[in-house]
C-alpha cells in the first residue's frame, strides 16, 4: 500500500525551484496539451519578452518556450508520493497505459477562446475553452476516475518566482504593470481561437520539459537525486502560497 508522506516533510525534499531560483528535480506524471511547436512564434515571443526584461528576471525565472503547455489533468508527483515513488510508478503502469489509450481513442485539440495574464507565485496565462470542450475533458476524466485531477483553472505557466528574491514594495506595482503590458501586447497580436496540441500522457523530471510517455516502463528509474534537496523556510512558504493557485504543472 502506498501512503502520502507528511506535506511539510516532502516540501523539504523536492521543490520546482530551488533556493537559488533555478529549476530543480521535481519528477511527475501529467496530461498536457502542448503549445510548442504548433505555436512556436507565439511561445518564443513570450519567452523573449520575459527573459529580456531585467526587472522580470530579477524576481522570476522564465520557463523555456518549448515547455509551454496547458495541463489537462494533473496526475502525480514524487513530492506527493514520497520515497516509494519508483515502486508506485511501476505498480501504476497499467492505469497510466489505460489513460494513454483513452486519450488516443477520444483525441481532440483544445481551442483557446480567451487568455488573460495572471501574476501570483508564478506568471501564467489563464485560459478559456468552449463549454463543449470542457465537458469533453470532464467526460474523459470521469471514464478514468481521475476527474479530481482537472485543474480548477486551465492555464499556461510561463515563469516561477525566485524564492531567494523578495519583491520590494517599490518594485511590486512596476513589476505587475510591466508583465501585464508586455504579455498583453503579444496576446492582442494573437489570433484567437488558438488550437493547441491534443492532450497526451507525459512525464517530467523538472518544469522545463514534458515528455510524451507510452507507459511501458518506469521513466524515472535512472534519475539521480541531487545531494542536497533541503529548502529554507522562505521557499516552503512560497510553495504553500503557490499551491492555492497552481496545483498543476
């Protein structure tokens, strides 16, 4: 039997962003609809806009354009499962295989009708799909008994905050204005609705890449753990705040 570890204990082991503001080991399994390379120009324009702004990169670490995606169903992470992660993955392979097959049988391409800038512990675009497509996602999840894994808000994560940087009062409003203005220019130039990739079962070792997975074998068996995964109190606090909005990757 696999049991979830104490939340605080797990947070001391794994985090999406480490104490240096860099993306770190955070393995997991998810279902995502990729925005790249279907909309390479759009993704790269966003990355370039964020990554070339000194104020933004001081407080946020932009994700690579190739990682941009909409999470359809957020499944499991090693942070949730704990030390039995590899055994859990092996035991759950038949279920993951069923998810992959169901996604193929009921394949569709999500069409983004609206998007808006959201700034919190991360920079993201909140997305609106048609009612029909939202129902389709729910139906697929219900068939697999994983409806609780559907995100409360569909979104594309663009950057995570650096836990080692506290946003000063003088920069807070300016930062919000610059991010919103910069991204809204790109959104206004983007033709909507925008069709993105079909939902696919993927695994990830960190937040920078989501790899399509056939669920034939454990993709994490050769992953090497960092020597020091301990986080400070500041980062644990940031993770706690982040979890209220982003339960998904």
